C-alpha cells in the first residue's frame, strides 16, 4: 500500500497551516497516485444534509454542493461504502447535474468516505477519469489506503469537532451550538482548540505578528499552551521552512547552560573532546523558543541581550563571533517585572524581549464553551491514543468539571480527561474524575478577587464529595500508576516513555525519583 499521503502531508498536519491548502495537496496526491484527471474533497455540513466541496480540481465553478440523497458522493455518505465506476457499483447513478454545471464529462470514478477513528463521517473524496482507462482492483486498494491515511490526517486538525461526548440535556442552546460549529477553513491555527473571545483576540494578534521578525514574549499561567502558540507563530512565519528549536530554561544542566545555548569549541573545558553545536546554531534560519525565560541564569542574560541586539554570539572557548539568523520567541509564567526589581533579571533584556507581548488567557477566563470544546477534544484524543471507544460524559461528571477552577489550565484538563478515559467503564462519571481537594496557591499575578472567586466552587463541595475524595487516589497516585504502566509498556526504556508521555527525559527522571519508581536501566 502507498504511504504517499503520510509522506507528503504527515509533516504539514503538525503545523498551524491553512486547512484549505492541506486539503488541496491531499487531492493532488490522490489524483497523481491514481493517474486521474480530477479529484474533489467534500466535507459534510453542520446539519449532515449536504456535502460541500472544499478542495477540488474545479476551474469552472467555485464550489459544488451535493445533497446526501443524490449521486455517488451522497451514496458514499449514506452507506460508507467505497464506490468504483464503471467496473463496480454500476447501479449507483452519477449525479449529472454537476457535469452540467461544469461542462465536464465523468466517465470513471473512485469515491470513498473520510471517517474518524470511531467511524463518524467527516466527508467524501472522489477521484475522476483515470487517464489510461477504467480504475482497476489494484487502484481501488490504493485508493482505500489513501482515504484511510487522509482521514487520519484530517482528524488531527481541529477543523471540525469529531464527536460530542457531552450530555446535550445538560447544555444550554448557546453552548450546544458552539460545540457544533466548525472552525473556518481559512483558519490557519488548526491545532488550537477554542472560539472564545479571549482566544480569538490572541489569534488575531498572532496573525498580525507571525509574518514579522519581531521578538515575541508570551505570558500566561502554567498550562495555558505557551508552547503551542509559539509553534503557531513559527509555522505562520517566513521561517517555517527552518527549525523551531525549543529550549526549556528550567532543564538546562547546571554548569553547562552557556554550552547548551551557544555551543563550545573542542578543549573549551575538561571533557570537551569535540566541537558542539548549540541551540542557537541549531535554530539557524528558524525560530529559537526560550521557554520559562525567567529561569535563565543572570550570568547568561548579558550574552542573550547581545544575541537579540546584534544577532551575534560566541561559542564557549572561541573569540570568533558567529552570526545568528534567528527569531526569538520567549515565554514565562513569572512576573519579570518583580524579578527585575529583585535584581534577578536584567531590565534592558526585559525591554528587549517584550517588543511584542502576548498575554495568554487562563482556562477560567475562556469560559464554558471553550472548556467543553476542550473536554470533547481531549476525550477524543485520549480514546484514540489508548485505542479505547469514545465514552460519554454523564451530567453529574460535567457539572463537576464545570465547577472546578482549573488552576493548572488546559494541561491539567488534558491530564484529567486522559485519566478519566482510562478508569471509565461505559461512561465518564464523577468517580472517574480525580481532582485535588485543595488548590495550590494562585499565580502571583492573579488579583485577590480572582483568587477568591476561583475557590468558591470548592467551598460549595458537599460533605459526601469530600468523603469520597478521602478514599480515592490522588492525582499524584494516578500519575505514578500511569507512569509505571507506560514504563512497562516501553520495556523500561525511559527515553521512549518520555516521548509517549510528551515530557522531557529529565522531567521523567525527576518524577521517577519522586515516586520511587525504578526501571531495568536505572
């Protein structure tokens, strides 16, 4: 089977690109692989009654709209069957109304469904008129493989909500409508879930700033998605063809910070047996993302300032300046202003970093609609990852999710829903949702009013719920059990385990030590 779709589009799906060009590439690849004259991707509209062309070799008209009661595309949407005409499915009529609109004559066709992993219909793809004659049985097998690959890739975008796991009787009309609303095809940030006003304001800023070379400072609480927005900035810039290098300033090894960032020459220090390329050099032509910039040692901040002002740096052990063709995006959850006052952060570096400052909203500020979208998204994501069926959320569980203030923001919600999927049977109930009985201290930049209001839902918790929590595993217990399980799945390979968990190896090692877990290669 051909892996052409995965090879051509697999990398694109991880970039914040316009979805429409991605679909156009999809059509091009399928037509090329099958030596066909034309191709069309249809997506099902919101009410499920019509297929709308969103990418097509269609020079004659702007779009095609096909009722699901009509033609080959409608037949595929209704039945989920793959159609080959004229070699098979001779009794499925071609809807000639489209040919009348375009003046194009359809002689042969392959058509198949685009479906989510749990068989929810997203749309239909058609390939028309093979140049060398009718489509063969081999063509049909290749086409089926391509449609499966295309479905998997399309599902990874947030173009549409794949499934609604939430109890509709517990939702008001505006929230229910918001959950069913598709993101516009022209929205290039296809990995960012949310349509609330705070998120839309951030996206508007990103669209304006991304094409420029300006240094950007992302500010927000832990778990608000600073890394995701940094990725969006990079992939929508003129530097998207070059690397995005992520530097977590909290994990830079003590004593080797300068070497990690700027590289070193052979013999620069004991053990430097060869020249090493630093993160700045690795990002050449692209973007350097300095995560948690407030943790950068004061001794290195002057060198970073030189890098930002002059685009120059020195490898450790060298007097020869190096030119850095990079863009810097920094992020922090700390008050840099307070660090400046304490003498822990250079004031000139602070002003140089915040050429453009983008505050990221907390999950509390984004409202119920975004929270519900994210619940849906994370349930679908976790179910697919662990190969579990989609499980609905009960009204009681939904109420529990909505009453919690989410101090850990989107990251905490994702971990919570993944845990719930693992421990749920037929449905996600309140018992499956493990939340702490007390909250950590509110972020330093939050107001007293925010701190008070964010804890009100917890104060309203019932005695029964508190009793329940006292006999249930804590979030740390669940995390330890899950890490232990994944280590077993990876045969003790900590690097592989860290990649699957989506954390750095050093972070995993710290958690192993904290939880007293050991592995065969310890």
